[in-house]
C-alpha cells in the first residue's frame, strides 16, 4: 500500500469519480507526463483554492475532531482538480513541441501514453480530466510544499531547458515512473460510449518503444 495518485476521465456532468473512471495511477510519486495537460492558469487557480481552504482550517488543526469540521470538508474538496479536455488538449499542443525538441527520446513514450489515454477520452463528448493527488499531500502535510512539487512538474513542460535532462532521463528509463500504470478501458464493463472526437497527435508517430507497464 502507499499514497496513490490518479488521472481519471469522466463526462462534464459527472459529480463523482469512481475507480472505473481511472485511466492511470501511481504509487508514492507524481507522473511527470500528466502535467503536460496543465496550463499555468489552471495551476494558479488550483493553488489559490487550496491555499484559501488551508487558511480556514489551519487554526483548528490541533483539535482532535478536526476531520469532523465543515472547514476540513471544504479543505478536502479543494484538492479536487478538474480540467475540461478542450483546455487540456489545447495545453497539450502547446507543451509537447518545445519539450520534445529538447528531449526527443521522450517522443516514443509520450506517444504511447497518448494512445493509451485516447480510448478513455473518446467515451465522452465533453470529457473532463480529473487529477486526484490528495494522498500525495500526506508526504508533507504542507500545501505550500505540495504545490511546490506540482509546480516543478508543470515547469518541465512550460520551460524546457537542458538542465532538466537528468530529471527526464531518470523518468524516461522507467515507463511506469514517467506515466504511471495504465488501466485499459477495455478491461471494464461500461455503458454505450458517447460520440467524441479522437485525440490528434501533435507530431508524427515515433517508432514503437517496445516498453510495457508492469503488472
């Protein structure tokens, strides 16, 4: 067991996320590829909602019944991070070219990740990305440090630089550490899918990497 993180896909009118909606998950780490879907504006809004909720619960953190308070409920809700697929896809098109130009070895695993993500997105006419990262917060217990880790991953895509080579090399040597574990859509029993546009890769398909996720 460990602190799990999830990337899920639902329709825009879905109020809750079930395990069957999960496309990728990790154990005790953040998958850097997920954050090519996150714009700086999206991250800023998420940061503000979390810090505002934290400021309201912080005076009660020493109370034994803190988790029973309404402020704690609001703090827990502030971890919810939803990004409409239209926004995520637009950011994807901005993020990939610069990073792949600096680190072409990422092209094959990123394309493989997009191919795995595509069937999940195609189930809905108005898909929404859900990033469930609240368990990762347990490593620090401090929202500022938690957000700092996320910001570092967002910056990998927004400001590609040769100094990031060791970071990408470390993740790129292990497909699981780069993208998380994929939960294929075909393994689940689902309702008839809605018609939705396909994901269009932003660059020509690279050679198959031959790598597979661990079971």
